[in-house]
């Protein structure tokens, strides 16, 4: 029988990890806050549900798939927001979106009153909820506006870790954040692979080609090309530590959302007729930091 002492160090390290990806959104939010400080706002017992889903024979969820909790991070006031990717693909509807936007607004108001309030968002989302299309789009605009306003006072950190990925309107929110933390398993892109295949055809992109998909928008590629600031393993403690380190770093010198000229230059370098490999993109953009 093999004892623990005889196992390779790599195996022991893996067994010691507590997977962040396997957590639900409520547990993720608690993991990002200091122990014992988690206090959920508008939780499931408040029964704030989407009024639109039952009209389309879809069972709603009492928290609408968005967890908002106040607490502290390193003893400083903080709000943690986490989307549940297992409910409607983490999509943003009227209720979930307004919970997020209002939480960011309250954090901003705290900063304006002299109480700097940190904000961390754990985003697992396919984007706007199609069943609430226009309302969802409007509330995503509210989220982005509040995020921009808040980051003028304190850094806003986004974590993208799970297999749902971060697409659509929530990818815009990630792009507006001060910092982005990703795992290798995560994906970050404006359009999801299935949407691209559906609209442009399998010749444009085969959504079943997992190595290709992750080479385009996976965490390692996004980190290598400067879209993500920190690449971490799927370990809850390591992710929480990375978030704390970014808050200690303070405001970034340059915001990605202000580097539009750089991204226009990057796009100008690409010939859409010629396929580009992930390695070529990394090599081309390695010295071009936002």
C-alpha cells in the first residue's frame, strides 16, 4: 500500500488544494472575504426573483443567480459579488443585474463618504439573459457605469475561474476592471465559441475543438497577451491571496480600457484571411503591454 509520504510532491500539492471552480457562487463570495465577515444582502430568503422567467415556463431562483455579500478584505470594508454559472448560464437579467449594479453603487457612495470599500467580482456568465434581452442589456450598462465610477476611488478586481467562462456583457465588465485574475480553465471573450459557430459557421470556428478554444480565450493565453493580470491555479486560497495582493498593489498605472489605441494597433497587425496560432499572437504582442 502506498503511503502519503511515498506520493510525489505534485500529487500531494493537488490533494491539498480546495477547488474554487467546484464551489458554488455563495461559497466563492465567502472565500474572497475575510473569514467570519460574510453577510449576504438580498439572499434567497428575501425571494427577490425574476418576474419574467415564469412567464416563459422557466423556474426562477430566489437569488436570481447573483450573490452579493458585504464583509472585509484584510480588515477593510468590501463587497463580494459572485454569479452562479449553473443557473441560466450565469446570465444577467433585471434582478441579478440590479443587485450587482446597486452593490457597486453603494460601494462608490461609501468611498465618497470617506469609507473606501473594495469590490471583487467573481464572474461566470454567458452574458445577457436572452429571456430578458433589452432589460438585461440596460442593466449591464448600469453595471459598467458604476464599475467605472467606483474604480476612480478603489481598485475593482474581477476573478474568472470556472468552466462557464465570462462572455458578452460581463466580458465588458471584466475589461473595465482594474485587475483580472484567471485560472487556466477559465475563458474570457466577447463572443462565446458556440455563438461564433452559430453565426459564422463551423468553418470559422469549431466550438467542439477545445484545445483551439482555450488557445484563443483561455486563461493562459489571456495572461500571456496582457488581458489578465494574474494567472493562478484552481486553488481557493491562492485565488483569495491573489485578490488581496492586488488590492495592496493599489490602482494600476494604466487601465486596459484606456489603451484603445494599442488594441487598434494590434488588430491592424492581423490579416483576417491568414489564420494565426496562439503562439504567434503571444510572440507578436509580448512586448506590447496596456
